C-alpha cells in the first residue's frame, strides 16, 4: 500500500512538470507567432522596390586630341630594281 501512495505522488509530480513544460512551449510558440505577424505587418522592401542608387551622369566620350602633323613616311622601295 505504501508503494501505491508513493507511485501516485510521483505520477502527480510528473503531471505537474508536464503541464509546466506545455505552458513554456505554448509561450515560446505564441512569441514566435507574434514576431512573425510583426514582420509581416511591417514588411520588408523587395529588391525591385528598393530605391536605386543615383546613377552618375554619363561622361561624354573623350574626343581624340587634334591630330598633329606626322612626319612623312619614307616612300616604298620600287619593286623592280
């Protein structure tokens, strides 16, 4: 009979501990749900909605400097001699 009483008290203790663990798990899950809803409500900017960086104005192509007169090239040697 003593064993039955001790077993009953052990089972009662286990039941209380399981209830505490269930409450902690429920609390953690509800906090995760709140965080998920908060992130959904605020939203994140998508890549295509993000402001584009200011583009630098396109530089005009550099014009070639005025061609200076080049030294005359030597005439080609005659082919027949």
